[in-house]
C-alpha cells in the first residue's frame, strides 16, 4: 500500500539527485536536479523518452538516411547502444544502459559548450530541464528500448482493480477509473435523461430525438428507461447508416466533382449509397475495408464488391488540356497510397514520398513498394469531359437491366443463327459454280466501299475565297497572305470530299512520290478532315485500308481514326503510331479500359511503304477486330477487351467539338514525317482474300471452297444472311443506345500487363530510380509473406488480426465519434510525431474486443455507450477544472461542437422539413448566388438551385464541388475533400453565428417550426415545443420567463412593422400558412431562430 508519510516518499527524489550528480562526476545544472524530483519514478521509453528523441533528435539522427548526421541513429537500439569514441578518442558508448558516466549521450545533452552540446545550437532545438532529467533517469534505470507502441500488436491488459467499482458499468470504466483515482479525481455523475438521449441520438443518427421519442423513452424522473434498448432503437434506424457514412466520406474524400482547374462533375454517389447501406447492414469492418481496397480482385466479384473499390478512385482528377498524363496518373496513385496510410493505418505515409520518413521507420523504398500495389489500375491521368473515367462499373436500374438482358439474349440467338451455315450451302454452290476460272474480277468488285481517295487530284482554293463563294463576307485581314485549302475527291461518292485542315503552314501537302502516283505528306499540327458519313459506332461494321510510309524513327501520333483524343478518353476508333514504333488499333468509349485495345509488338519499318488494314464486325468484342500489315496479321498483344458503350461523341453532351474521321491528327496530337496514300473505307468487315488483293493485286485459287464460302457470306452475296446481319445490327444498335445511357461509377480494374514501379526521386513522376515491387513497409513484415503480391494481398494484411494498426485506428475513430476526441488525439498519426494514447491499456483492450466481436461496429459502439464514462454529465466540477483542465482523464463528458452537416440536419429535422429519403443523386439546396460562377472555368459553371424535396434532404446528399463546397458547411469546418481527412478542425468564428441567423435554410426552418408553435394553446406550450424540438429538453423557469418576454416584444415590434414580418416569412420555398396571424407567426419564427442560436444547439453535451 502506498504510504505518503513513509520514509521512501521523501527520500527517493533526494537520493536520486545525489546519485545523478555522483554518476555524472560533473556539476549538474540546478534546474535538471530540481526537475529530477518532479518526473515519474519509472520512466517508459515509448511514453516518456521517445517523444523527446523524436522531436529533438530524429531530424538529424533518425530514419531519413539522406539527412542523417554523423552516421548516428537514435531511433533504433543498434544506434542508441552502439560503441563510439568521445572527443578525446576514448572508447565509449552512445548510451551505456545503467551508466550515466559511460554514456556519451549524457555528456552531450548536459554540455554547455556550443560546439559540443546536442542538439546543436544551429538546429534551433534544445532540451529543457525536465526533458534532460527524463532522459537521464531512463538511462539510469537501464535504458530499456521498446518498439513504437502502435507498431506492436495489442496485448490484452489486466482489468484494473479500482476503489469505486460501483460507479463502473463495464470494463471501460475500470480503465478510466484507474487513471482518475491515480490523479485524485472523481468521475461525474450520470447526466439527465434528456441530455443523454440527445447525445445517443446525435451520435448514432446525426438527428435530435423527436418530442415523441423524448416522451416515450425518458422516465418521469428524467432518466432513460432502458439505455441498451435506446441504443438498439437508434442503431436500427436507416438514419444510422447516413450518420456513420458521413465520417467515411471525409476519409474516402468523396466529392461530386473531379477537382483541379476544370473541376467537372463525376458520378460517385452510388459509392456513397453503398457505404450507407453497409453501415446499416453492419458489414464487418474488416470486410468493409477488404472490399474497398480490393473487391475487384476477389473471385467472381459481385456488383457491390466492385462498386466498393470506388473508394480508391475518389481522388481529384484533371481534365485540363496541356497537362502531362503520366504526371497526374502518378498523383492519383500517390493519393491512394496516402489515403491508406492516413485513413486506415494512421500513418503519415506521404512524408516518405520524396525522402525517407524523418520520424517513422518508413523509407522511400517502403513508400513506393506500397505505392506499387495501387499502380496497376487500368486508368489514365487525364479524364474525359464526356463520361466517367475508366475503369467503371455500369449500374442500370432494374427495368433497364431486364431490357439489356433481353437484348443480349437476342444478340446471342442471332449470332448463333448466323453460324448455322448449312442453309446457305446450296446457294453458295450455285454461286461458286458460276465463278469464272479467273476470279480476279470477282474479288476486285470490293462491295461495300464508301470511300476511295487516291489524292491524285485536288482543288486548290484560298480559304477566304471559299467564304465568298458561299455568299459569306470575306474574313481575310488586310494584307494577310492567302491560306490554301486542298479538297480531295472521293471516287465512290462525289459529294463526300475531304479537305486538308489545321494550321495553314502545316497542312498536308500533295507530293509526287506517293505509293501510286501522288501522296500526302504530313507535317504536324494539321491533317485531312472528312464528313460525318464515316462516323461509325460500336454496333456498325467497317474497314479501313491505307498505304503509309514513315520517314523518321521516334515519331508518334494518329494515322487515321475518328476521335476527340484525350479530352474524351479517345472516344472513337483509331490506328496510331506509338513512340516505340509499334502500332495500336483501338475502339474506345473511354480508354484505357472501356475499349478494345490491340498493340503490335514489332516496330514499323522506316522509309518503306506499308499497307495497313483495320476491320471490325460490330460485335463490341476484340475477336471482331482484325488488322493487317502488308497482308498479314502482325504479332500483337491485347491490352483490353471491355468495350461496353458508344464510340460516338454525341450520345451525351460535351464542351468539346465533335471531330469527324481524320487522317494524321486528332484534337491534340498530329503526325509528322508521314506520307499517306490510297485510302479506302468500307461499311463491312473485309475478308483476307480482299485484303490480299488490295495489298498485292493477287487473288486465291478457286480450289479452297471453305475460304470462298467465308468470302461469299461476308461480302454480302447471300440475301438471307444479309437479312440476319441487318437484324443483328439493329438489336446491337438498341443495346448500344440503352447501355450508353446507363450511369456508371469509377472502380478499380487491374491492367492485363503490370506497370513497372520505381522509386521516384523527390517524388517527380519522370525521375525514375530503382525498380520496386509491391511490398508492405519493412518494419511491418512478419515471417509469413503476403498471400499474393497484389492489392488483395495488401488488403488481407491490412485486416489481419495481428496487424498492429488497423483495428486500433478504427477503435480510436469510434471513440472520437462518441467523445469528440480520440484516445489518441492525432487520429491521422499513430507514428512517432503523433500524440500518445491517454489510456493505452484501454485502447488495446477495446482493439482486441473489437476483433473478438468480429469487427462489429454496432456492437463496439454500444459497448462504449453503455459505459458510465460515456453517460457522465458534461458539467465541469471545480476539482476537474483544477486537476484535469483538458479533461485528459475523462473526469466529465467532453462537450464538443457538432459537425457542419449535423447542425443543418438538426434544423431541418426539428422543424419537420427534413425529407428522409435514403440515397440517390446529390441535390442542390440553397446557396448564395455567384459562387460557382466566380470559380468555375468550363464545367458546371452555374449553380442551379433545385426545388421541392431536394431542398430539404440531409446534408450528406448536398452536391459537393471541390472548388466550391457548400459555403455554410465550410464555415463549420467541413473539409473541401481534396484529400483524406480523418479529424476535422473545430473552430468558433463569427461567421458561424451569421450562418445560423441569416442562412435561408435556417430561417425557413425557424419559420416552419414557428408555424407549429403558433398552433399551440399559449406561448408557454409553444416555447416547450421549440425547446424539445431543438434542444431535446424542457426550458428552465428562468428561460421560460425570458422567452415569453422576448416573444411578446417581437410580436409588438412586428405589429408596428408588418413589412419586416412579411419579409421574414417570405424566406424559403415552402408555403407559409396564411391562416395564421402573420405578425404572431413572425414572432414565433424569430423566437425559434433565437433558440437555434443557443450554444447547446450546436454543442453535444
């Protein structure tokens, strides 16, 4: 038993001081000796020593090898206890456990010599007397080193024995009581029923309890009748999922727009609704994480498992022209890595992106090894203006899903019918028998040709004279040189000519040395433009044949195609030359995933004519795409075979022009040093016989009936086959239109061929250093390897029971939700620079309980709420104010301000305006005019306020534009969601009061509540209703007197100033009850508004 009057109590500090001075054999500064009397008797490395070393020493002697001085590490036991030499070249140790005299470290920190002392004078860091005393006592006590507290698996602590066991309701309270009693503190009594009911309701639903709930659940003595049942009741409400999802929106950086300069809108709300649904269904937290990190890699993933991975795609994305695609793609991968660190593991991973972490054992190699897990998503850096950035999940509603299923069945049936070739054999034999022995003329017919350009003849016109010919005014500036346009004739359809197009000095020029006669030389920044008849969609077959010659190695760009380039995810179809000399053949809705993407493996020849053919059968499958170089299919790889939506620009709106079929260019890229000739286009797939004929002029012998049969069918010689083809194309067209109109959401989908990952010097996207492979940070690697070297293996490690961080971080988040502060206050940082847990044993206990409860969030929340600690009064006693001013030991419930969204929802709910619809697209409630207009560039430039129910949905559903978040919520510290946020700021500013007093949403809510008040029998009943609705309690006697007096004064004022009353009652879209006295109603409305401005309306007590 501890005896404050025992001898030891007085002698320990004195003896310790004597030992300290003697051991050092030097004059210890008086202030250090004095501090030695005030520090804990037993010093712990993690809780006393490491915070000092981390703040004062690790910057120069920590994990960052590039910044380390003197080749000395003080963050590892090897460094702390290594042998060294002092200034006299005498062998010593950095720290000699138990020996102050034998520790060079001690001499350094106690030295007064500016050239010898540590930390150095130039570092602008220093140790105070207390810190020096702690370090000395730790060494004296044996300098026990421990791994960082959060990097070691939690251990189940012994349940404490305490003096006030009767106060405790569960084990949580015993851990809290242990520290309270240690610091001579007493817990507060249980709070009253109204306060506790409001606390529980707000924590679990984000809405205040209704007057009816208060009447049903609170007993006559102002206590909750059955707290466990109350918790169950609120956890069963659908609003529970909305409240829980709100915090996860910050972690998952949810927004309805892309961010960056153009900040176009995106379709991410289905993921938000999935999160709500999973919280309501109480999905295990480990499964919740697994699906979001790697749901797409599970065997046969379900739609919701795929949808969950939108978590990894919620980062900002750019649509801006002129950016480097890879630079931004690297930023997206880094964001996923940082979000895993901050949001799930509680680590500041981003600190290791440019160099080794200065405080935690995370090297730059560790960072990029973790980054490598997220680097294989099949996405691009620039996202389209029209459509979602691939990869995506298409989400038709039930009706459209049934219709699509029916169309797909029809397509399969028709495709099967086309394969039943027996019924065509008789007609084929008749046709085949009639073939002449020389079949050249038959092959040369080339049916289905819609364009044939030889570029032999052209009409040369000054482009300004073209305007004059059309009766338009001339536009050439005075003195400007003529700018010539060449018009090329289509031999098949005379009215479908083509023109060279682009910069006047760079337009393709007719040159004499084409493949056959003249050809076109492409010089960059220009191309040849055709009309709209060549705009083929994914349900339409076509073929393109062209001769090209590349004059210089290393060029890249489009050869032919119909695409708007990266502004729309390369929507369309194209053949292009890659920087490595290979060719790509693509049909894209949004590249690189919603597409068919082939690439040849060998580089093209230079200064040599080659014949290129691309054919497509309209099937939306890679098997329906064929390509040939000089009559043969080249070796190739298939990158993607996921074409699901239209190839055409105009299915939905866009800010960018719809480009037609082009040669040598697309919207932002063009070809240089290329000669092109003999372009032919067909509205059907060509067969090999025809391709061979176009290439070499040769034809097959008549002997091979099987190949001739194929030619017979595909070249349109059989009427019945043609009729089925037309039916099939019609059904495919219907499917294409319906599918293209379906909503989609960004998800994860791995590339077929993994990307290389590198350490990036200083984090720069193009500064490749060593190659790295997917791996977790070395400090966390166990004996067993990951189950797989991909995101699924990473996710399984994240949720493994022996992972020291994940469950701890989530438990702390749930504690933060209940108490307004975590056991670890730095929710985002459980590393060396983060705050230490106030109750480490309690945190470990709850962590292991959470895992034992099968990661059951509802169960753990209930356990926390059933504790006496949670149910305490928030009233601060004089004892607590003196001995626990920061409420570090939970001597009372920590009152704290509510989140921005909850404050608005409170007003809507209390008034009765709240529309309790779950999920759906985001809505546009009241917002000050001109904010979007002032900040928008070319996307979503105007805010269009909605009407009706959409004005009164929960704030979770308010449209979230990153460049212009809801201003009222920003005033209450909502983040802009550019990055993962796990702990919001909590400020108090005059702007917050102005929002509550003047925002139309709050004024309207006060008016609607005022209408209910005006219908009561007397002012006292009206004020009772307002207090119960807004504050979940009855007014005190003095409040009632003041409120009645205020109402009387307001009513008198409005009697004399009826126009002011009318102005107030006109605010908001909802109808005002004209049957009520308007002056009385205005007075009650202002009274309700005044109560909304009470501190306790925005504070959870």
